[in-house]
C-alpha cells in the first residue's frame, strides 16, 4: 500500500468513527465536509499512527480513538477561526460558537476513553489549549509593542501557534506510562522543525494580509534588514509593494531554503526511530515546498 492509499484508508477509518459519535447532524456534516485545507488533513489525521512506533506496541483501536479525538479537537479550533478573525477585523461570525465547543468536548470525551482521568496528560492538554489561544495575543504587533522580532522570537511564537500539533505525541507518551522519554523529547524537537518548515511558506504568501491586520510576519525579520541596508523607508511603500519586494530582493527564495533546511533537520532527528509513515509525510511537504520555490521565477516574470 503506497502512502496515498495509506492516508486515504486512515481518513476513512477516522471519518467512520466520527459518523458513529452522538453529535448533532449539522455539526457532524460540517466536520466531515468543512473545507479544511487538504494538506492539513493529510498530516493531522495520520500523525498519531506515524509516531506510535516510537512508543512500542499500542492497541490499534486506541490509535484510532486518539487520531479521531485530535482531528475533532483541531476542527473545533478551526471552527473558532471566524470568531478570532472578528477580534482582528470585525468580520461577521460565520459559524456558531457552540459548534466549536461541541467538537472540542467530543474530542476530550474520546481521549477519556483511552487516557485515565488522573493522568498527567490532562495538565498538558490544558496547557496546549491555553498556549494555542495565547498565540492570538503574541501575534499582534500592537499588543506586544516594541518587543524584539527576530528568528528566536518567531520560533517561540510557533511553539504557541502549533501547540495542538504536539497533542498526539503527548497522548502516546502518557498512554505508555511515560516510558519512552528519549523518543518523546526527540520527537518533540522533530515536530518543532516540522512546524518551521510548514509555516515559513505561509509567512511569505500571507505577508500582505498579516501586515494589513497588524500581525507579526517572519518575512519582516529579513525585509527590515534589507530596507535598512538599502536606506529605504518602509513607510514609503504599500503592503503590496513590500510583498513584491520580498520576491524581488531574493528574500522569498532564502525563506523557502530555510523551510527546506528545517524539514531536513526534522528528518535527521527522527531517522534513528524508523518512522516511515511520518518520514513520508515530511517528504510530501518537501515536494510541495520545492514546487512553490520553483514557481518564484514565474512570479518574478509576471511582476517585472
């Protein structure tokens, strides 16, 4: 079975489990049909399966339960996005708040089936949720004032932004009584590198909207240095013009290279653990990133 077939099978198993849950029919349909970007589904659903070999033998049903729970929780957060957008832009709320709460609640109920109530996992579960929502404040230029914005600060922000991505890892670690500590710490590091590689292209593509909304964007770290070296005043440019400058100055290419380096670090970190499915997930993202980087030349021809 190739990677694509494997992912499709895992998707079907998780979707079947969601179909069996006692959820309101409209919510169930939203979760199964919501236009969550396919690349997010492709790494969210199989993440537990892909990491579980590092923790020894784990019951397959438990893996299905955790995978379903994590996906439901992620969809609960995703359904909150329009509400968080309202905080930033005043846009209309497009989904009821109760849908998000119900999805997160269903996720927690599933995790309760496999992880004891007194497990330390639940402290980590709450911490991950708090960190995720704290990222909204940390991303705001206005709320963080003149705090230094550099690579270290960006990396710190990513730990909050993608905090929920670590939940499958936390669940597997605590499900196996915290025995595989070394693998847990190395996998946590690998996921951190994965988030860097995954997010940097989003920073490039979303530069204009982030700048307009007053959100921090990693491209500014490099762009600010470039503008200073060229004695250029950023106030003389629109957000769209600055976005073009990111491509024309070679910053976009350098950022894509940085993303690819992060994916390489991720693969190097997990190599000793023999996690072929996880490695395939990373390689698929590398392919997409290389394709986007190669498209820069076409973009430059169109704007020159």
